[in-house]
């Protein structure tokens, strides 16, 4: 979570004459043959040169959304060398590819038009070997060479969904505002057909580079195990998929990946490259979980050593640290949203709260003192897509015109029951001293050689405390439930 400035909402132009649309569709380019897939496709509204332009423009948005590139030259060069090798096996070897490891614990990977390919450090840490990571990168290269983003843009423009994009493609300043169709559009799910194409091409590139072609399927199985574990940790059904996870943005099944492997029609690789020791050596000491610059979730506590504050949420709430806010979900659909906001000028807490809650018609505003910090709070009743909800806003002055902000949202029938715990959350917020902030250490991966007597349970106990410790250790290391690692093998441990 980082400090967020106030910006006006983006205005996306909605004015396009019906006659202009009809004229555009009448002049649409014909389908062309894609050199990678060999199939006819309609991508005529975005040329390869325009793909590169759009990729260049959206790259900055992606970097901001995901916390920028992970500052570790060893990991960055590892992924770049792997990516360039795989891209050299594609049907577009002259296309300039850019491979970036994003500084995010989220498990994801995606591509932008023009050869921009991203993997998060969370995904790099989860991969068991070089071949599994290469399978992910090869799949994303497949999306680029199949020009799936260009196809999606062209189809959506014709349908009238992405008409604002035409400003970028034509150079029209009037139509150039595509903020509502920004980088997030590339994180939306691909169709099953596009995923199958990317898998087929990925297997082709993977095999040509000498990697084990079944690595793509083995990593997909591991992703499924990780997704189920995360759902359990959040108190949800194992079948519920986190929408920021690669399992949501890349809807694939093991059967379809295996079918793509057969469809690729590649010859078996003699002595295929797995690269487990190489992979583990490259990620040894790698940051795991949140970056200190974004703050940490530690059980029921959120700590931000860089901005020097902390607070806790009640038992039964699950926290997620986002790029600009911390969200916690609790009993009966209750939720907590926290962020740090920079106001215009330096208003008093009561005035700031009144302006913040104006659209909610907030009432009962009162001044509060939170561990020596001046603040204000007020309440309102709001209508949501789930029905009426009680909302309590809290704004606490952080200095220099910035405010710590809590929004507590509860179903009316549960407000009284939950209010005491939420009040404790408000008054748990306090500043950290320099020594306290300095004592908070990030988690890292430590590659450990298994010794005689080591079991999964004992090794899991060496990692930071938390629920389902043995399951977390097993998923991180590609072990089956109850399976112990072999003596002499290397495993990943999370250490502080």
C-alpha cells in the first residue's frame, strides 16, 4: 500500500456518431494469416507497429499497478535470459521482447502487445524449477505471437465496446482517452481458444529450447494447489479463485494443457532440461511476500515500516494488502478498507471527513484522539448491490495534510455486534518509532539442504508462524500432502 493522491476521475469520450461507426465497419481490413498459428484472424484495427505503441504506453501503468520491477539483478537477468531464449524460438524472432519481474507477491503472469511479458516474483518463487517458469514465460510469448490483444482490440472496437481505443490508433486527441480501457484490460480472461493457442505455441517454444514440455502441465497443477490453499487461508471454499490470481486471468485446465501439448506436434526432447538446482540457486535469498515499501500483513496486524505505522483488525477478519489500500473481510459480509490519502491543503480532521463523506450524507461527526493523533469519525447508511449497509468513516491526521482513513462497512443487523471490534481497530492505529520500524524484517526464501531426520512438519515449523503451516510448506515445494522431502534434496524455506 502506498500514499494515494487525489485525482479527478478519468472521462472517457462516449461521443461517436452512428454514421462514423458504420463508415468504419464498412472499411475494415480483411482477415490475415498469423505466422505463428497459421490461422486466419481479424486483427486489422491494430498493426504490429500500433501494438508496440500501445505496449509502450501501457507499460508504465503496469509498473505502477504492480509496484514496479523487482530490484534484484540476479533474478531479473535469469528471467530475461530465459525469455530471450524462448522468444528466439518463436515465429517472430526479430520482435523486441521485454521481460520484467514485477515486485508483487501475487501469483500472476501476463503480456502486453508489442512484446512486453511480465511475471511476478510471487510466481517465480512458487515455480519448482527452471522448466516450470519457462513454461509460463513461453505461454505468454504465445499470446504475443498469436496477437491475441490485437484480436481482442479489433473485435471490441467493432462491437462498440472499445471504441475509445480508436483515438490511439488514429492519433485523434478527441478519442485518445482510453483510461477506462487501460492496462487492466490485458489482465482480463482470455477465451478458451486463445488459451489453447498460447499453450500450443508455448509448448512449441519450450520444446525447441530444450525444456521438458510437460513442465507447463506440472506447474498448472501446482497453481491449482496454491489457489486452493489460499482460499482455505481466507476461510473460503477451496474452489473459490482469487480474481488477481493467474488461475482467474488464464482459465485453463490440466486436460486442455495436455491436449495443447499433443496438438503442438513436437518431437520428444532427448534429456530435457529441468533446471531445478539452477532455479533454486537463482532465487535463494529472494524477497517473499510483501515488500517493506508496501507494508506487511502479519496475522491480524498490518505494519508499514517505511511509513512507520501499524494497526490490527479483529479475529475472524482476513487482510489483503493492495497497491493503494488494505482490505479486510470479516463475519457476515463485514469489511474494512484502509488507505493513506493526501488532501488538498491542510484541513482539520472534521472538515476533511465532512468532504470525504459528503456523497454518503455522513452525519454525527465527532472529533477523536487516537494515540495522540487527532481525527474525526461519522456514520451513514448506504445502499449497495447487496442491500443496505452501515458505513463508519474514520479520518486520522498523519501530518503534512495526509490522513489515515478507515471505512468500516457492516450489514445493519450485525453493526452492533461488530462495532466494538471495529472500534478497537481504530484505536489500535499508532506511529512506529525508528527502532520499531527498523526491527521489522521482510521474509525471504532460504534454500535448505534436507538432512537426516528432517520431516515436512519439522521444516514447516522453522518458517514464520501461521495457519496451515505444513500445507504451505508442501505447496511451496511441490510436495503431496503428508509427503516428506528426500534427504539430500533442496527445499525452499520462508525465513525472516
